[in-house]
């Protein structure tokens, strides 16, 4: 019954165009199949697999989220963790970078400074494998860093509200989160509503918009959904910012830190202006990151071998 699928969309007694109803019903059925498949089969890919890139890109495109087990080099992660610890020890500098305004429900973040080891693309979560996955996902469009921080879910903390990171279409911003510790269910992993987010193709928009509005109305995932039961340290989770998700309550007695990188399509980080409420030191460091790791490929060489320059 499409009046239940999208309450009020057709008016109290208005006509129901058969073609529109049919397309919405087809979109509903496809969404349910997609969400069921992603929830049932999982979204974990072994980064060491021969076809890891193809697996990860296919899953990201279909489900909106993929986890790369072993996606972050263990030795590099050790160096980065020591550098993060050093920032925390220097209280004056730390307090200038910490942000407790933009997040909620017991979460806060610390913007990273643009210096070694963080100035390396791989150090903020973008290995060569992750770069190729992003390249495929943005499908030839330029992309670059939006911002990078260490996001911490304190314990105790509550459930976040269900939300997308951006109220726009898919393919504009992607989150790349690296687990800095093993994450158990008690630590409040991220809960995902796979296959959600507004479609880019005009003909697909009515169905994806209907699903989005239903989720907003119900304040709950409309179809099958999941939270990973365990995420090992060094796992890289990549998800589209338009997909609905929420951080779950952390009652473990341990903080849950993640290396939080957000990547945007060319020009989108400036239009989105996420850092408008960031501390001034965070804004300054983010601009330095954007200069070095901006479009077209986060400072990496173009596919034809030419340098992408300073951006």
C-alpha cells in the first residue's frame, strides 16, 4: 500500500497515477532487496584479497558502506597513534584543536594538525587501495579532503539520532573512518541503514526521496539495517554521507576513538562549509590539508601519470 509507504503523498482523495505508483513500488522492492542483501551478507572485505578493490567498490556503490579489514598499515597506525597521544599531552595546543560544538550525545573531535605524520595521505586513512576505491566511486570527478579529526565517543554516551551527514544526493561526500581500537558492540559501533540516500539519476529520485522521507517521519530505518558486531583495529570503514546512520550508545567504560576523514567531490567541501563552527586552529589546519590534499585526487598523480599539483 503506497499510502503507507509514503503517507500523505497523494492527498486525502486525489488521483493515483498508475505509472507513478508502479515506479514507487518497484523502488520499494529494490530497496528492500538491496538492504536485505547488504545486512545479511555483511559489508566486510579483506584488504589483502586479490580482488579487494572490485569487491569494495561494488559494495560501496550498492550498499553505501564497506569495511576494509586490514585497510590501514599496522606500523603506520602505531606511529599515528603515538602522534595523537603527543597532541593530547600538550594541553594548550590540544585545547585549541578540540571541538565540542559540532557533535552531540557524548561525542567530541580533535582536528589534526597538518604536520608529520598526518600530512601523508595514507596516514589519514587513504592507502593506495582506498584511493582507488574513492576514484571509482567519484567516477572520474575530482575529489579532495573536507576535514580530518579524531572523533571520540565517550563512555557513557547515548544513541545519536538517525541522520545523514549531508541532506543532499549520494556521491557528494564520503566518510573514511579508521578504527583506532577494537570496537565491540558494547562500545557503540555505527549503525547503518544500507542503500539509503537520494539517488543522482533523475528517474530514480522519486523512489529514493520517498524512502528518505519515510525514514525521517518514522525516525528509524525503513528496511533491514545493521551495526557491525566487531570491528578490529585498523579496519577502514567507507560510507556515503547521504546514507542514514547513527552512533550507538557506548556503555563499555572505554572511549571509542576513530580517525575520521571526510572526502568531498570537487567544490563541495567549500559549499558545505562543515568547519564554519570549528575552532580557529582547526579551520587553519583544515585549510592546509585542503591545499595539499585537494582535488582532483587528494594530491596523488592523475591516472595518466601527470601530477595533480598542489590540490
